[in-house]
C-alpha cells in the first residue's frame, strides 16, 4: 500500500482534531441556517427539517447538536450570558456589587462579540435579538432565561459579599435593578434605527451611569 493510499483509507479514523473541527463547522452551519430562516420567515413557521435541509444534513444530525428549535434560537444568547457571568466571577473582590456588574457587562462585550462572530455574523445575531423581542413565544423563553440568569448572578454577588441570599435581600435587589436597566436599554435599541452592537453597548452604558443618581440624588427639574 502506498503512502497516499494509507492516508485515504476510509478505515483509518481521522484525527480527533479534524473530527472536532468538522463538528464545529456543522454546528455553526446549523445555527446560521436556523437564524437566517427564523429572521426571514418567522420562528413559528420554520421547521427543523427546513433547517437541516438548508445544511444538507438529516434531522437526526440536527438533534445531535440541538435538542429543539428553542435551543438553537438562543445559542448565541447563551454564549453571551456565559461570557458575562464569567466576567462577573473574575471581577476584583473589593468592587461594589453594582460596579462589578457594570464592568462585567461592558468589559465582556468584546470577548462576547468575538465568540458570537465565530458562530454567526454579528448582523445576524442582532437580527435574531430583535426577533426574540418581537415574538411572544420567544420573548417568554427569554424572560424565563433572564430570571434564571439573574438568580445565578444574585448568588454570585452573595458569595462575593459573604452574604446569605436567603436572609439578605440585597443581592437579588441589586441584580433585579441591574436587569431592569439592561431590559430598558435593549428595548430602546430594538426600537431605534441603528442595529450595531456598539450602539447597544453605548445605550447600556448611558443608562447604567444614571442608576446611582436616579436612586440616591435629588432629581433636577
């Protein structure tokens, strides 16, 4: 057997690295196809078969990567949430809770954007964000996921501060306030004309800067 024949032998399994890269490519292709279909024809009207067909794979292959349509619809959101939570866990221990949350969400923007860009085009991610906000079934899932994330954030704040979250309400209160600001910023961005991630970040930073004055200072008339 020649060297070329040995390399081409289908009985020889490819290196693990090649298999993993192929799996990542397939998962990414499924995500891009799903989000394109969702944003073009609507989430409810898109079927798993259509997503799989667009990538020329079987429905069975789709289910190797995603449990259902909801999971693929929120895949990029899940990545963003994971980066944000990791950023909070990495903040200096002496930062005040709201300061740590602010730095975590704004400072993780770059890493989050890079991670999302490796999965789907940023413009497609932002179109999906708008679709989630305007689709009742997706918005309900988004609110449930947000509540779950806020509980994790509150528990991390409690851990950082050495508090018992079941007896001290402050971790949940500060996270609820922070989450409210994020939702206001997101709503204003969705209603605006500029769909860039830079604009969303700027809107978020602007509103976070007003939290302290809005709560603790006399309002100027």
